[in-house]
């Protein structure tokens, strides 16, 4: 009998059943032996060889040995030929444009290319892949986080798309279930003046094809897990494809953790692109065919310019590339948030600076150092990871008056909207807003957006890393492996008494306050790299009791 929650059935059985099976096996073997006796055992005949009386015996034996050697050599040669053919097929699958005849002479060139790419920094590779996606796509979907849509827009990338010729740019407001409904409607009315905008909410419970067949028998996905806005985006792309009259490529771009791969998976209805809470998982372009006429291209994230403000750098820096000091990043984010709503959300006492918040937050989450003092640095890392994740509810107000950015004008706006059925898009957006289960305004945190985030497209603008910085990166990656594990600790009520100051707390005291954080200064960040194993420990109620 198959036990629940186990892959294999138990092999346990009663003694009566086991002895019965053994008895039957013995009887079967006895039967076989009897039949073998009746038939009689026929031993295989040995090769008598060449008789001694035969003439030219030595010459015949030599010929036989030579034949054996030739057969063995032939077998080895055939085996090598098969391996070469398999290698050629694999190379063709990776590079379909290369012909079979050209694979052998180009092997040296490929090795040289691989050596060059290994020497290049990940920022350079990201920029190269992003350029490829923009060049190859007819329509570009810029995915925005609905909690801070203006901060997720990159003017440099939008300029590159406009210069690219007859390319269309569409905005996708993802994570729209994490903002209040009124705020979502205000942002939609603000952004649609400029570009076609789609309200979207990616599905959170998508599985592989094999597992998806079993899920069909169970109950349907809940509202919080189901995708919203897929039909509107699909109809928009289909309508544009029909106006063009040819097959189109759709590129998906955006900053890290806005949900680019999740949007593609939701449109395809299966998990094709890798998805996770850690930033910067996608590192190369990936082609995903939706149907015969529409192909979607997944792309790596934008590279943030170091000239941005501290909150923008803290929110938009990909964890696999950039370096961020968790204390500075968390305090920069905290300086832009409403203090009263932060107190209510995280259930901490009123604070005057970031140090007080992190100490009380560490006590609340049970994050302590040796000796019982609160671990301020770890608390800052937890706050930073939660704020850049996909669960915290916060929102930004759109600007009071709409002013087009410098890289846009009226003619460009009309060109971008040509070919799309905007009336049908408005109806689909209204239906999506009604279908989304939005949070209440009182339970969400107000956040002050720092405006458009500048990015880097050209490889020349990327600053080179020093060898010291590379060593620091490796050390920080090893020491920050337990970031998400800290989030599994159950909330504990901590004492409000003053505790001994640790070196991390002294560093936190020296952090800039709200007025200084708003300045356009770019601090040097040390990165907190999240691994996929750390992302799994996100549930606050299961690990510790």
C-alpha cells in the first residue's frame, strides 16, 4: 500500500506472505532444474584449433591474430566516428547557423571567443545581451514594478529603442496586486498618455509540463496565484502582428526583480524561464515561441548607473553584479518611506533614526549576536531583501502634472501608439483592475520615488573593477549565504532596554539622514548576494518555534 507524502511504496509485508513467496520461488527453481536434467546439459564446444599435423600452422595463426587486431581497430574507429558525429550535432543545436562542414575549422575560433567572454565582466555581457534583444525585437515590453513605476523606467534604454527605427515600446505594470486600487488607476492614467500600458499580474504557481497535467485534476488556482492581464497583453500583440502581416519578435526588458521571466512564464502557462527572489538570475537572451507568429525574447536586467541616488541604487542594483552595503542600502530605502506606516507594518516602536529601527527590528525578529546583542547588520539585510522582493506592499504617488521626458515628443508618442487597438486595451485593463485583489491603503507603506533611474548601455561607460573589489566580492558572497534563513525566525517580543553598541551599530550611527539621502550621490556599495537556497527560507512561521 502506498503511504501518503512518500514517493515509493513500503516493502513491508506479513511473514505469512513472505514465506509463501519464498516457497513458490523454490518450487519454480526445482521445476527448472528438472527440465534441465531431462534436456541434458550441452556444454559449449571448444575451438579445437589448428592441428599440429597441418601444414603452414604458424602462418595461419599469425593471420588469425592479425584479423583480430584489425577488427578491434575497426571497432575503435567506428566508436570515435560516432562520438565526432554526436559532438557535431550538439554544436549545431547550440549554433544552428553554422554548417556541418564549417564546424571543425571554426573550433579554434570558438575557443578564443569563450576565452574572451570568460575575461569579460558580467556587466559587459549584460549590456551586449541587452543590445541583441533590442535589435532582434519588433515590439519591446518594458516591465515595471507597479509599486514604483517611474523608478523602474530607464531613459537611456528607451532612447536606444527609439533610435532603433520602427520598434514599438509597451509598458507592462507587473505586481499590480501589491498596490491599492486607486493608486493603480492613477498610475495607469498617467502612463497611458505616453505609451500603451498593460495592467498585469504574473502567476506565482506555475510548474513544468509533466506536473501541470496532474494539477488539472485538482482545484483551480486561487485569485492570489492566478495570472491577471494575460488576455489583454495577448490580444494587443496579436492585433499588432495582424497589422504588420508578418511574424514578430517581442523583447522583454526591465530592471532586476520586476518580473520579466514571470511575465513570459505566465504567457506560456509553464515555467520555461528561471524565476527566483534573488536579483539578476537571467544572464543571457532566451527565445520562447508563443505560437507560429509571436516569439518572446527574455533578456538580462539593466545595469544601474553609479550616478543615481542612494535609494535608486539600493533598489535597482542586481545582487549578482553590483556591490551594496546592506546598512547603507536599507537606511537609504528607510529614509524614503513613511515612518508611521513602517512602524505599523513591522510592529516596532517609534524610531528617530535608522539605528533605532534596526535594533528594534532585530529584537522583533529574534536576530541576535553572541552575547544577546541585536544583530543590526543582519536586520538591515533582511529589510533590504524584503523590500526588493515580491511580497512587501508599498506604493508611490504619480507626479501631479504630466510632463513628457526629454527623449519623447508628440510625433514619437503617436508613432508608438500606431498599430495597437487602444480602446480594447482600456476595456481589458478595466477588467483586470476589477479582477485583482488589491490591498487596502491603510495596510500599505507610502514610498517617495526618486524618479527615472539612469542605466548603462555602452560597455565603455562601465567602470572597471579593481582587484581589491573582486576579493571583497568573493568574501562577501561567502559570508552572506545565510541571508534568507534569517527570515524564517518567528517574531519575538524584545526588551526596549539599551544594549551594548557593536561595530555594525557604530557604522549605522554614521549613516546619512533623510535630507542627505535625497542628494544625488552614489555611495560605494558592497553586495549581498542571495542564492536560490536562501530564497526558499522565506516563510516566517515554519522554521523556528
